[in-house]
């Protein structure tokens, strides 16, 4: 397999090597790079271009440790047991799944130590399909931008299991909700190919369940 470079501007290489980077160094990230990531987020599609989003950057905020407590509680009670009892997803296998679980445990223990969090928030009372559709494009843009700059991150939403408590701890007002937390930092490991199942199993042509022979 060809060498995977940390910094690249090839969008296809970026997408195919943007795996969840859960082990991050505590080294500070320059504001100039955080600005680039935030500008990429703000460039995203959003319903009616209403831009009801807010991007809360947390570096040294005490709420990070509070949220980590809930994040860990959810790992211990829900996510950890689920990992142990589930079969590997398409494109993965038992050893890969165990490595992913170890990385997940690592991020869980060190969540608050990521030098930068970007908390993607949206105004409105009813988090659901349509509100999510107006914030997750910005989240993905920010992940792509971080990857382009050689920074690691992971889309995380587990804290939503204690949404009210976590939003309060981060100082988010009641008319806004956090939809994702991106812990960002320089990665300890290397970027590498994401594991997904065969394309032919998830793509249909001209009818549900009908194969698309051309791809
Ligand atoms: C909606 C959503 C929520 C996620 N929440 C978390 C999370 O709370 N913690 C975490 O470590 N990863 C989280 N992830 C990352 C997924 O676990 C990851 O994308 C998946 O395992 C594929 O990993 P890969 O891209 O490295 O192959 C989330 C991803 C999505 C799309």
C-alpha cells in the first residue's frame, strides 16, 4: 500500500484516509489552523442558509472534564458492553474491532485532554432529522479540514446520552443544543485507510435490491 501522508490536498485521499483518530497529543494547535477548520465548517450547506449554528471552541474550560465524566459513564454502561457483544461491522474483523475498542477506551479516558474541542451547536428546540441535516455537513467539513491540515479528530456524539447535563456544563444556553464534539489535536498514530464493506452491497440501480453492475 502506498505511504499515507499526513498533509495532503487530494480530496479523495483525504476522505479515504480520514479514519477516526482517537489518540491525540496534548500539544497546542495554532489558532491559525483552528480558524481554517472553523471557516470550513461555516462554508457548509445548511437549510435556507439560516446559519443557526454556533461553534463553541473549548481549550481550558472546566466543562471538558465534566463532559468526560458522562462520556466515560456511557462507555462503561453502554458502549463498552455493546462492543464486546457485537459482531464486527462490514469491512472489519475481530482483531480490528478489538483495536477500535481499545482506541475508543483511550479517547474515553483522555477526552478532556484533547487540546481543542469544537462543539457544534444549533439553535432550536427540536433536535431531529432536519436540524441534524443543518449541522452535520459543517461537522464533516471541519473533520475534512482537520485531516487536510494533518490534525486528528473523531466525530463524537456519545455525550448526547446526557445532553442536558453536558450542555449545561459547557455553558450552552437552553435555546441551543450541541450535536457533536470534535476533539482535535496532533495524532499520535498515522492516518490510514478506513474500513468499509463492498460498495456493491450498499448500492442499487433502478430498483431497491437490484445490483449496479457498472461499479
Ligand atoms: C453519528 C456518529 C457518532 C459517533 N460518535 C462517536 C463517539 O461518541 N465516540 C467515538 O469515539 N466515535 C464516534 N463516532 C465515530 C465512529 O465510531 C466511526 O466513524 C466509525 O467507527 C468508523 O471509523 P473509521 O472511520 O475510523 O473507519 C461517531 C460517528 C458518527 C457518524
